[in-house]
C-alpha cells in the first residue's frame, strides 16, 4: 500500500495526552488498491492517539456504510459497518508489525501511517455473506425471492420452531430408548439429589 500524506500522523510535535484525528473515507481511498468488492463507500475513520513519554496508545475506529449487492437478490443496498482496533506503539531499533496489538517503530521515526489499519478495518468489517435487510424482515419484494421460495419471516420463524420442537422430541425418544440399564441406575443417583 502506498504511503499517502493524508494518513500520516506526526507525533513528534504533539504534547503528551490525547489527540483526535478524523478521516473521511470514500471511493478514491480504494482506487489505487484495485479493490472492487463493493459499489461505493462512505465511512468516517477516527484515530485517537494517546501520547505518553515512552510509548503511544493508538485506537483506530471506523463507522459508516458500504454499498454492496445482496447475495440473495443481487439488489444493491447500504450495509452499515463498524470496527475498532487498539494498539500500543513502542520504539525500537527497527520497524516490526508482526504482532496484532503492538507496533514497533524506529527511534528515528516521527510519524505513523494509519492508512493500512483503516483499510483492513473496512475490508474485515464487510461480512462474507451480505443479505439485504428486507430479505431478513420480509419487507423486500423481489422476483428472485419468489423464485428461490423465500417465505414471510413469521412463517419461517414458526416453521423453524416446529422443526426444533420435533427435533427435541425425537432426541428425547432416542435417549430413552438407548439407555443401557446399568447407566439408568446411575442416572437415578443424579436425580435423587
């Protein structure tokens, strides 16, 4: 990932204490990465930097919407995502980001690039299966849903409850039939308490 001056946070001139940096993320953020798993993006990224004499505490959080196609109906919708990562930035001889929560930067460094962390939070915030909220609550009318045989969500819940009840009943019957008589005597000891 290229370094972008917009996402560099200089920490040398900052006083000890809390500092807040806010970034607006749109489609241009992903253009150079050739990442096209969504249609558009509108996210606010907030970086909270707590500068201490010997280390930095960094908290990167994102919140916003990503326009993606539904995996069931292929209709575009705005998916709300959010995420957060906390790190401790220590100083050492050479750069090391092998650990998820600890970043080591050289003593000579005077700024931190947060673009990679924002990028990862957005990408990892998008679920693998993206379903339109209207499919889940039954309000979306779509030809694809009719073809796939989706029902009203109340019917689905009732059907699932009936299936669960039937499974529970079958499990109890199987347990009663399969108990070895020796174990039945031991089971009585547990129920006598």
